[in-house]
């Protein structure tokens, strides 16, 4: 029996929001394996109907779910409401994606037979969720996995079990049993035990690159297990010739500081054309100075909440000091706004002069600025990372955007748009340390089922025309 306890606290107040026992991994896997055959045997139409009912359950619970997300992550209520909307929208997107990307097809084949292409579910899939989008991101794996006929074990982040539990309850209330969609609270230890378990057919992971690499390494000798990894980024935004400085500043601030910088697609590195530097920085700084940092339910509504906990705030403060003491020049300091709570101000630091900028994801409100002279240098700087999640060009000509698109090494490449808020009606994923070429979003349908090719005839019919005595 697992006796470990999981406790989740509100970042904005320090108050406890959830406490419970970590799950029993063997029990959960055994229950999932028993449930899988019956779920996979359901007609597709039934599974689709059930996920639509799930969307209705989420609609009914939307305020409660948004409030829980806001309390548990510290994000402003308006943003938590937007997350719940994304959970609902995911259902119709996934139904469309399943039909389009994994539908049945019949091809002509020799001798009047047919060649059918159909898709089968993998079996028992483990979904490991991150804390920053504790409902929407796990849900992005869960809904397509269920539609395809898999059963799901959902281990939420140990920092957001309350949101995860509410989400799971919506599935169960919709008629998707607690064996088909199991809520499995736990921390890294339970995550590791699930990953290593023989009864798991695949791992659908959203989280940090370090954890993703650990999972990949663990399963390196298990090619039979599906591994879909959505990891972090060290994303670049290049600002080139544009007269629209106010809009550019809004895109920069939104990309760098929304969710207090705790988004995988957040802009971490702002790459500026030298001649635009002063004007852009003045505009961005003026806007960042106006950002309200506050608790989720404050009035007027804050733009940014706290980061997830004091350990994260301490780590970010240390990282900022590291940049400062290794050649960085502060444009806007990182300030701890309330004692013993993880509220941080948005920070901007010029790291052009740094020799070895650490290529790590600083998962918080720290924006680095790098000054460059020409467009080739801007692209090279944007690609100067092992990650490859999102990159945006603001300004520039259509020809420059074409060049940027062709050369930017990222799974999301935008023009005059933020790096954040990727559409889940499109693939969402990255290359390098950001993912393993199994994007989620619309393309989650691809990894939730495997294609089976079948040559089929009603009667056997065959002759051997050559090489016989
Ligand atoms: P994390 O890697 O710390 O944890 C993610 C999940 O993995 C949690 O459920 C955790 O309990 C579990 N886990 C931790 N160690 C494990 C191990 N050794 N084996 C198995 N499971 C383990 O990530 P986080 O801090 O919760 O989330 C933030 C990170 O997620 C950031 O790096 C962010 O960029 C990334 N992220 C990526 C995307 C994307 O779509 N690419 C989206 C959101 C967040």
C-alpha cells in the first residue's frame, strides 16, 4: 500500500487546497487493464457521444473548475476561465481530428480484393500532466486517447491535484467510468513507477525537458511502448522593421509575461534589430511597468499572478542574479513583491554581452533581450538553442518572413503573432529538446491509435505462376 501523501497549496495565500493519499500504482494499472477490452469494443459513436457529454459536464462545472484552477495555480480568474473553455473546445476538435487523421480507408488492391487501412487503440495510456495548465493540457491527451479506444490513467502534477480531480470527475459523471478514465494522484515517484510498469502501453507526457528525457531514457529499451513528449522551450521573438511599436510591445509583453511566464510557448529571448532597440525597449518597459501582479480574484483583475511556489520564485531569482553577474544588464529588475509568497514582478534583462548564455528554460517572468545587426544574425540567434518549440517574427517583409519560416527551427513559427496561445486545431509541438516529433493539438489523434493495413478478400484466391516444377 502506498502511504505517501500529496498536499497542494494555493500560491497566492499559502493555504492548503488539497490533501490526499498518493495512488497505488499496481491497483490502478490492474483496473485499467481489466477495463480496456470493453471500452475498445464500444462503437466509436458511443465513445464520441460520451466525450460530448463530458464537455457538457465541464460546462456545468465551469465556474467551479475555473475557481479551483485559479486558486491552485495562482493564475488570474479570467485566465482560468479561458482554460476551461479550451477544455470544452478540445472535444469537437478531437472528434474532427480523429475522423480526418485516423479514419478508415479502403484502397483498390489486386485481384478485386481491397486494402483496408484502419486504426486500433494502444491499450492503457498514462497521461502525466504539468501544473501550469492542469486541466487543458492533460485533457489534450485524454480526450483523443479515449476517442481512439484507449483507457487512460491520469496522473496530474503533484502541484495541481485538485484541478485534476475535478476534471476527472467530469469524465466520470459523463458516464466514462472511473476505471476507463482513472484519476491517479501522485508525485514523481508514482510517475516513475507507472512509466516502468509492464501494464502501461504508452506515456503521454507534458512537462519539463529534464523529466521527458528521464522518461525517454527509461523506455529506451522498450520500443513496444509509445512515448509522446511535449516539453519546454527557450523561445525567441525577433522584432524587425515595423512602425507598429505599440502592437509589437503588446505582443512581446503578452508572450513573455502571460501566466507569469509559466507557459511552454512563452517568449524567453527577444531579439531586436539594433536600430529599433531603444524605441522597442522604451515601449515594452512602459507597458511592463503597468502590469498588475496580484492574486487570482483581485479587483481590478491582475495581468499576472504568483509563480507556482516559493521554490520556483527562489530559483528564478537565482537565475536572474546569475544573468546579472555574468554580463547581463537589468532593464527591469526581478522583484519579490510579497514576503514569503511567490509573487514576482516582470523582469527584462539585456544579455547581449554575455558570453555563454545558459540555454535553459527559465519558467517564469524573465525576458532576455539580445541586440543584433542583421537579419541572418537574428535567425541564427533565434536558433541558438537546443529547444525548438515556438518562434515569432514581428515586422519584416513577406520575403523576410519566408526566410524566417524556412530557417527557424521550431514546431510553431508565427508572423506578427504572439508565441503563446497556439491553436489546438493545429498541431502543437516542437523539435529538439521540446518534443519527440509527436505533436499534440490536432495531431494527438496520430499517436493515440496505430494504423493497421489489411489486404482483404471474401474467399481465398491464389495461384503460383512461376518457379514450380
Ligand atoms: P515536470 O516535468 O516537473 O512534471 C510533469 C509531470 O511529470 C508531473 O506530473 C510530475 O509528477 C511527473 N514527473 C516528474 N518526474 C517524473 C519522473 N521521473 N518520471 C515520471 N513522471 C515524472 O513539469 P512541470 O514543472 O509540472 O511543468 C512545467 C514544464 O512543462 C515546463 O518545462 C513547460 O515548458 C512544460 N510544458 C510543456 C508544454 C508543451 O506543450 N510543450 C505545455 C505546458 C508545459
